[in-house]
């Protein structure tokens, strides 16, 4: 009898673009200058939307909103790697993902104003509705991926979640099923260090979140989530692998939630200001902008045009949302059941007759 090692594992971390805008050319993904500008434009528009949504919420014109500030690289770069046919499963903090794949901005305003019609995905997109419940959409993504595999479709499912989701049973069930059935799914965790007021150190004793994939039989990698090139490369490689029938992957994007958890939160009650400032200096947009300036991909005129274009697009989108107006009260009963129950029918008639 003897004691012997039967398996060893390693977890890699990928970094390409540093905080001073310097890139490791040997690790750079295959992106043209236009591609880089495209990602930058989506990041800039995502932040502009974020800032506008926060102001509108304070004015009482939107409901509770979850800011994405500081997480634009993890979202835009990974979504840029997706193909039109890939299915995207967002949680509640993926505005940048939705904007990158072309989700109508007026519909995002609709959703955050409390109008569920904002989640009626346009026919030319493959985006599931936002999932508010932490981690419950992960098994859905795996199920969709298995369906793609059974239909022999060369597609992948991409599911986004935060570090808090890794503490939920749905996370482990989804990972186990994905590994067993070799599902074409890419799990992307935006590890922003905080699950509302609970720090990462209370979520896990593991050194990384990425290593959790190893227990389920597929690779996990940690990337600098504020590095657009690292995120894009990891996402692109994982998606190609999934579409080619090589199974799931897990990408831990190490980033930070600069703003409060939502507009209903006050993070100053549980986070030290120096921690926020430390991460603010790692801003993903500033980092990419510096790189682009060095490479001659960005000028002051181009930057000004982008900012003006974004403001105009947001103005038009919000105006369109307001012109559409709120849904009729009877909408709250629609599609709850295949056929309305007797009670629902009475309630709907009451609203239609003006007695609601």
C-alpha cells in the first residue's frame, strides 16, 4: 500500500494591460484598431447610461437601479467576444453587456422604470430577461446550453453573476451539471469584492473563485477584470471552446463595484473610503483610453464626438420611453397563466371598466 498523488491542478491569472496603459504584445488578443475603438465606445456608452440612470433615479423617474461603474471592461469586452447566435443570461448588473450586444436603450430605461415590457427581447437578439434572484439563472443557462448541444447547434450560452452567487446552491448545481454533460456554457463571474455588505472573505475561504470550476471537471481562470484585453482573450477562447464541443469554462473577472450595491444602499456604512479610492485608480475606461492615446487610436476630437453622440442617444432613448408611457394596469395579470383564472378575469375587467 502507498500514498500517492493522483491529480494536481493549477489556476492561472491573465493580465495584459496595466494601469499605465501598457500592453504585453505577446499576450494581446487578435483585435483590430476598429475592434478596440468598438469596445471603448461601448464602455463609454455604458458609463454614460449608468450616470444618467443614477440621476434619473434620484429625480424619481426610475426605480431602484444597480450601478455598473468600474465593471465596464468585464462586461463590454466579454460581450464583444460573443456571436449573435450565442445566448446571454444576465443578472441585474449587466447593463454594459446588454448595451454592447445592441439591446435597445429605451427598453433598458423601461425596465429600470418598472415596466416589464423592457425585457421583451427583440427578435434579432438572444438575451434572456434580467434575473434579480441571485444565481437562480445559472441552471437555466446550463439547460439552454445542453439543448443547443442536443440540437447540434454551434452556439454557446454565456451567464453572468457576482461573487455572492458562488455561495448559493444554484451555482454548484449548475457547475456540476455543466461538467457532467459537457455543456457549451461560459460562466462569467464579476467578482466585485462585495455581495451587498458581505465581503469576499465571508463568501469563500478559497484563494480564488476560479478554482471552484476544477471540482466540477472543467477549467477556471482568473483575469484582471479591469483589463479589456485579458477579459476579451479569456472570453473569446472559452466561447470558441464551447462552440467546438469542448465543454464549459469559468472566468473570474476580478474587479470592483465603485458605487453602492444599488440606489437603495449606502456602502459608506460598511466599506472604507480608502478601499474605494484604491480601486477607483484602476478605472478600466481610463486604462484603455491611455493605451489608445499611446497607440494613436484616440484623439480629443474623437472623444468629444463620442460623448456628444452618447448624450444625444440617451436623450432620445429616454424621450422614446416616456412617449410610450407606462403599461395598462391590466398588464400585471397577463401571462401569469396560459388562460386567465376566474379571479384574474374579474380583476382585469375591473381595470378595463375603470373600477381598479
